[in-house]
């Protein structure tokens, strides 16, 4: 499983690196620079246990208390003090650096996926709002017809002012609703403009299909992040544990010295070297409590994996429930459309025969259009849920 996660991270990282074309160039460049930072950081973290070589240059001059002569020493040397064994600490330091890179790559990839999800979801939200705006315009047409008919009926005394006033208030309420929709469209367009240079019309949103729960859970970003975080906590615990165990260091120095001792007319120049090993083991009163704290952090991270699985399972089931509700609503609305088609046919016949008005026909046709638009709105709701499920997965989405 861990090997599969790593392969997915590497493959999708490469895909997303060249697959950010929907975004503004600045956002693309930010993500590219983040990727470079991750790679550079991994190199430095992986080898930060290797201590630097120390180059030393010195020149000293001293005055003799015997005969006032001066003695000089010139020295150049390179020395090394490097751990070569840390009771497993070096291995887990390397492992920690590699896992940290995997976690950073996974987080980077998720950022890219989140950006694309924002673009697509914002585009779908705009589509919904525009459909709602169309619905509102057809409702207003029906309200205009209703108000006209109520006025005529009021003139001849067949209805009172209450019914006419109610129709006018309904129209005003719909006008306010239309204004709110237009404001939402303007606000959503601003959000889209921050993400992409493309206009709403030029963004081709893919058609998303159902995701199986197994696929959703197996390559879920959040669950896999929790899994890597658990491994990181385990490595950190073992690194800390190794720091309280014996460790072996090599000490080496190579140098050149020019020594002039005039007091006794002694001169020396030449190279020198030394090599040694040091075995140490720290004794710390707080060792047990520190290790207990680290182990508790690891166990907590391990439990978080199961917690995230429960949460993501609930997210999946919630989306499935919503999709089912939308599908049922669509089915009911389609049956209504069939009834409206029958009514339209009957009303047309009645209009030709002279016992149905053109207003009746127009009202029914407008109502049918409103319901047809409602189907499109709910189909978009389904796509929004499927989009959410797809972008929760650690895999590439086909953009075209």
C-alpha cells in the first residue's frame, strides 16, 4: 500500500506540474516554485546529519621571556567530527526526510487539485445561477399574465383587491429574488476571475461519473496525508529514542604547520594528521518522559488515520444521499414535464376551439420551461457532488 501511495505521489506530481493551464500564470509559477522548494528542502533535510568539514587557518607570534626573541607558528588544517553510528538514528533521519518529501508532494498536489476544483465548482455554480436567472424571468412572465388577468377580473368585479394585491406582491418578491441572483452572479464571476484568465464560457468542465467507495477511500488525499503523518511521527519517535542510545563518532584532522622557535633555534614545517573514534551515551533524567511524549504523539497520529477514514466514509455517504435525492427530484420533475406536455396539447386544442385563452397556453409553457430548467439545476447539483468526490482522490482528472 505504501509503495502504491509513493508511486501515485510521484506520477501525479509530474502530471500536475504541467497541468495547471486553467490557472493564472502567476498561480502556475507559484506552484512550480513550491515544487522546486520541496525538492531542495528534501536534499538539505536528508543530509543535514552530515556535519561540515572545518577549515582552520591560524598564525601566532609569541615573545620569549628568556631572550626577547619571537617565535611564530603558521597552521592550516581540516578537521572532521562526524557521527557514523547512532543506534538507528541515521537510518530514521533519512527515512523521515523521504517521508517529509512525500507528504510535501502530496500536499502540493492537493493544492493543485483544490485550485482546479475551485475553478470547476465556481463555473458550475455560475451555470446554476444563470439557470435560476432564466427561471426567474419566466416566473415574472407568468406573474405579469396573472396580474393582467386579475386586473381585468377586478374591473368587472369578479375578484377583490386582495387577490390582485397578492399577485403584485408575488411579482415584487420575484423581482427581489432576481436582483439577488444577479448579485450572486457578479460575486461568483469575481471569484472565477481571481482563479483563471478564462471566461465562464471558455471553461470546458468535464462530465464527472460515479466514484466507487473503494476507489474513494483507497486513494483519498486526506487519509493518505494522515497515513504519511503517522509514519513521520513514528520516525520522529525513533530518532528521539536513538538520541539517548550509544552513538559512535569519528574524529579526524589533517593539517600543515610551519613552526619557527628562535629561542632555541628550532624550526619545523610539515604536515600532520590524527584519527580517532569516540563512543558516547547520554544519560538524561527526562529520557523516559520525553520518549513517552513522542510515542503518545505517534499513537495519536496513528489513530487519526482511522478517524479520517470514518470522516471520509461519512462524506462519501452524504454525497451519495444527496445525489440520490437529486436523482429522485429529477425523476419527479420529468413526470411533471410529461403532464405539462399533455396540458399544452389540450390547451392548444382548446385555444383553437375558442374556449381556452392564449394566456393559459403561455402560462403552462412558461411553467414547463421553469421545470425543465430545474432538471438542469439538479443535474448540476449532481455534478458538483461528483466533482467533490473526484477531487478528493489522489488521481488525475481528465480535462478534456
